[in-house]
C-alpha cells in the first residue's frame, strides 16, 4: 500500500561567485596558518603560549563563583540540581507543556499531562490547538489524551500538542512545518485503519472493530522487517535495504457474536503490527508504504495470514 502525499523537496545549488570576486585560495596554501611563526621572537612565542594557557584554564572553570556563595545559596543550588535530575534531566526542566517526564498513558503511551494548548519553552510562532476527529472507532471511556473523551472515535493531536511531543523527545522540528506533518500523520493513520478493517471484516463481528490501544515502537524491528533486510543483502535488486522509519502495534477489539449473530458483552482482541516505510519517488513527492498484518500471537492469527496470502496469490494469477 503506497500513497503520494503531494509535497516535494528540492536542494538549491550554492550561489556562484561574482565575476569580479578575487580568487579564493585552494589546496595546501589555503590551510596554512596566517601567522609567520619564523618571524616571531622566543619572547613573543612564550607570551602567546601563556595567553593560550590562561584562556584554556578560564574556559574550564565553573561559571559560578562558589567562594562568594553563602551556605544557604549553595544548599538551594544543590536542591534545584537534584530536583532537575529526579525530573528526567532536560525533560524535567522543559515545563508543563511537555507533560510528566516519565509517566505514560497506558492506552496510547503518550506522556501524561502533555498539553494540547500550552506553548513549549522557546516556541516562536502560534500553533493551532484544534484537534481533528478521526474515523477510527474507540471504546467508550473517559480517557483524554489523544482520545476523544466521551466521543466514540479517536481524536488526533492538535498541532500544538504534536509539537510539544516532539520537543519532549528532543527532536528539532521547524515550527512552520508542524501543520503539514500533522496532516500527513493523520492521513497515514486513516490508511492504516482501512488496511486493518480489510482483515477485521474477514472475522465474525469484525465490522464492529474498535482501536482499544496503540503503541509506537520505532526502535523494535519486526520479524518481517528483519527478514527483508537480510534478503536485501542476498538479493539487493529484489529487496529494499531501507528499514522502516517507524513501527506501531495496535490492539483492536471486536464483539463476540452469539449463535444468531448478535453482539454479546464479551470481546476478542487482535494485535496488529504496522511497518511504516518511506519509498523513493521519481516525481519529487513523499511516498509512504505501510505493511499491516496481524501479529503471530495465536494459531487463528497465523491462519488468517496464510489465508490472506493464498487469496492474494490466487487473485494475482486470475
């Protein structure tokens, strides 16, 4: 499954020198020191070394004059340092906008208290605080992180909330690109849910499927991704050597039906694994490809994957 997102990137070449610009030295001569050391006296060389050592020693000194601090000031400084370390280092000092440093919401693994409206420290431009509702159903709960509270579908993060999450992770992202990134994020997730529903509709009660929880695992390669990278070493013309740029695990629930096909209060769940790939494009647009399938957590899930593969193979031959 591939999509052209519709935006491209181009690189501008470096501007040419003016015609009357003096020649720029190249080669070995350009790397020479501008000081003629041969003309310096021993005294001048010694004075230069002394100044360099003094500057080096000054740079290594602590900027705080501890000798002039009172015992109360030293105790306060130590308390602030300890509080910062216990609060997650840099993340503990970023402020309330980025949420709690270590606490994660168990439903979506988003930092607890991640603000959808408060600006991040150092933020220069205003970002929208409006959240877009998805088409992805969710269980009826009171959770309110990326979920829609009492609503029956998930709510996507606002651009401000998305930016706060990136700041918390330490990722430098241009603020004026956040709106576009959020649109791409939402578009890809809608496509992922469409692919999941292709699997779910093969199961009884699957038309009532809901996304119960999800987790991003970008540093954990799936077995399929590992296999494809291994095959790329053996058959570089047939397999891509690029790993997925992200991975998600989505837990999807569906009601168990009775003998008459009516929904019961019991539910069944399936974990879906999604690999996100960036695909090269000859048209300068960003192209993304998703591989969505049930995890091999049970015999039923493995059976569904075999059936789907067989069905796709038969369709390709017809």
